[in-house]
């Protein structure tokens, strides 16, 4: 099966943006297939765990912002590199990986999150 890499990248970004900005149930409905496997240990497995996590985040941190820095697609995977700014100017860089099924729907997710430090020994941005 050949995956539409451009569509998968666009859908991964739209999925993440929709959930991040406070509409996780809509994101699930539009972009997720019959199954959703979650590998982030802070989020329960399945679609309801995802919805609950992002609803709580929207409630507690409505002023957060996200910038999509890079999107890379290969085979059935899409990797997103983001820069997030949270209240108090807390900044994070994330790497998210999404696996797509044959219908172009997301069914699996992994991520890694790192705080952006105040100082950098190399002077290069993390994003």
C-alpha cells in the first residue's frame, strides 16, 4: 500500500493543531481511525484518553501557542517538530510521531517533549 505523504503530513498537523487549540473530539472524529494507540505515559490509551487529556490542557492553559517547525513523512509515519509557548513564557520543543492506516487515518502516536533552556552552549535554536 502506498501512502499519500503530503496528505498525511497535512492531516497530522491539522490533527495536532485542532486538538491543541481546544477541539480534541473534533480532531479524533476527522483524523483518527477505528483504533488509537497512545505511547505517551501521561495520556490514557484510546480516543477518550486523548480527548480527556487535551480538554484538560485547554481548560488549564488556554493561552498556549504552537508553531509547526518541520513535518517529515515516510511510509506510514509522519514526524512533527514543534515549538510550544505556554503561560509564563515556558517554552518546549516536541517531536511527535504518528502512524497512519491504509485509509489515511492516524492510529498510533509517540512523542518526546523537552524544555527550551535559558542558555545554550552552542547558541543554536532547538527549533
